[in-house]
């Protein structure tokens, strides 16, 4: 069993999503002791933004600089790592109603035609449906369907959409919401998410 553990919060040890993603990984390891964990921290080791030269490199054009060549290689390694994983655990905070740009830069390296999706005569087809994606979602406010700001959730909706586009059907969210609304709510949200994580193991 191969597990890819990805984090993207810029808040270091104080991060809620990092705390939850680590707890999810620990639970999976307890459940499957033979789990091989691969770690990718997008805040401490970010991938560069996708650019024209990156796309050209994908078409076989040799990158002009050693720096770009390295980034292209890193991006390909990130894609291979994602495709090889049986379980992908992602710490994904909401930043400005969406995901951290570091996480988006990683996803931009995964979205490669012929690897994670392809276009067919009947429409797009996902090619990476053989895995489970578990997302540790943290956000300052509440975005449930009953709230007036539900339409501002471009974090979970985007993640569900893109991994669905890659063919993943088993996408789970462990959510801590309202963490910016005072310490009692923050603690309650984290405790609730921890309970959900324990239930994942059941
Ligand atoms: C740069 C930044 C932008 C944020 N934007 C939002 C936002 O748009 N909506 C929201 O509800 N919370 C927002 N928050 C609060 C975070 O979602 C919340 O603190 C969450 O715990 C962050 O996850 P982390 O602790 O793993 O970094 C933002 C926090 C930061 C640091």
C-alpha cells in the first residue's frame, strides 16, 4: 500500500490541516502497517507555477535553463508519485475562498493529458481512478449549503471537481470549519474532525 501525504498550509506547526492530515496518515498506518508513506510538503518545497516553457518541455523542447529543467523534472516526479499512490492524503486549507497557490501549482503538474485524463469522442475520461483521495479541509468560517456564503466555497468544490476529472470516485473530506471564529469553536471543529478520522479507521 502506497500513501502520498501532501501538505500545503503556510502556517507551519500551528496549521489545522497539517494536524489533521498527519492524524489521517497515522490512522492509515495503524490500519495497514505495511503502508509506504511518501511525503510532499508544498509549502517548504513548492513547485514553480506552470509556464509556457513548462508546456513546451512536455512537448519535447529542451528547457533553456538548468533551473527550469530541474523544475520540469520535479513536476514529472510529482505526477509519477501521485499516479503510484493507492491513497493520497492532502492537507488543504481555504485561502481566499480557494486553495493555497502552492497546492494549485502541484495540481497543475498532475493535470497532464494521457496521464491523469484524456479526451475521447464522448468527452473527457479520467485515468487515475484507482485511488482514494482523503482531504483534510480547514477553513475560518462556515460554508455549508445552508449558509449565505456557500457560493464562495471554491476550495472543496474545486478539489472534488479536479480529482473527479482525474477519475477518482473515492474522494473523502475531513473538515474543520469555523476555526477563525474563536478558540472554543476552533477546538470543537478540530475535535469533530478527529472523531471523523477515527471513524475512517473503523
Ligand atoms: C492567507 C489566508 C487566507 C485565508 N482565507 C480564508 C477565507 O477566504 N475563508 C475562510 O473561511 N478562512 C480563510 N482563512 C482562514 C483559514 O482557512 C483557517 O485559518 C485554516 O485553519 C487554515 O488552515 P491551516 O491552519 O491548515 O493553514 C485564511 C487564512 C489565511 C492564512
